[in-house]
């Protein structure tokens, strides 16, 4: 059974960089059938896709966040990571990592439990 | 970017009733790229429907999806107590977006 687990600081100061890692177990990040993605959810609000990455390193980002986001994958450690620079209070959210099934269908079939990141001084 | 508008924002129903949730896209979406999720408080979303009408593994047959083009529907034929939750649609087109969600609450 595939499992994903987010890890990283729960508190980040404004203007600093948010860094999270998603560890994958029970499956491989090198599988060609999937992307690996990040989604966030501000408290009491809806879901927002941040971006996704293929095992080759090709990444795709939400246009609204693209200037601040980098997603990378380390297949040797079977994990992928998120960096979001210049954070503000608006970046406070639960951050989820998830597996995105690719062609011919696109949907997130496995999710991590989520981790709350608060941006505050 | 394709915007998904879900309606109603909140649906107040009783157990046993039928729930009909709408997801409208600002541009045509391939049915292959439309999915639905259920989210309960404090939990990650769970995949219900993919390809607009295919149930994910382990999803009861009271959940069904339909639609094409810009109009998609999630139907719960008879609400069970565990179905009261928030539901999101999601599309993959030139980017990936989620709808704003519909909360199904107990009347």
C-alpha cells in the first residue's frame, strides 16, 4: 500500500522560505505512470494545486505561484520536495503531497495526511 | 486557467435523501480529466470519481458521476451518515484546478 508522509517545519517567518519533503513508501517515485504533487488548503478554505513533478525532474506549476515555487525529486531517497520563497501570512495552510496518475487520466489517488505550516513572526 | 464553479455552496439534506452536486467549468474539459473528491474534517481528500464517471477503488455504488463539456454532476443516491462532508471537483487542462467545494450537511 502506497504511503506518503509530509515533513518539515510547522512555523516559518514572513519573507523566509518554506521547505517540505514528502517521503514515499510502498511505491517508487521512478514509476513512469505518475506525477508527484503538492496541494495546499488554507484554514477553512478550498484546495489549491501548487505543482507536480515527474521522476525525470520535469515540473509543472500553478501559474499564480510559479515565480516562488520549486519542486524537486530525489529518486535515490524516494522523496520529493517543495520550496516556496518569500512567504507571507497568505501562505499559511495545510500542505498535502499526493500522487497524480497521468495519461490518459489525471487524478490524485494517494494523499499524505497533510502538515500545517503557519507563517508568522 | 479553467475555473471550476461548484454549486450549491452548501446542501442541507437528511440521511437517505439524494444529493446532486454541480461542477461547472469556464471552458470545456475533457471527461477524462475530471475527478471528484470527498473531504472530512481533519482528513486529506479522498478520491471518489475519476474520468468523470468511474468510481475509485472501494467507493460505494451510491456515488456516481456524470457530465461532459462544461457541466459535470456528482450524485449520491441515498445519503449515509458518513457521506456528510465537503466535495471537490478537479480538472486537468492546460493547468490543474479545483472547484471551491460543496458542503453536504445534515438537515
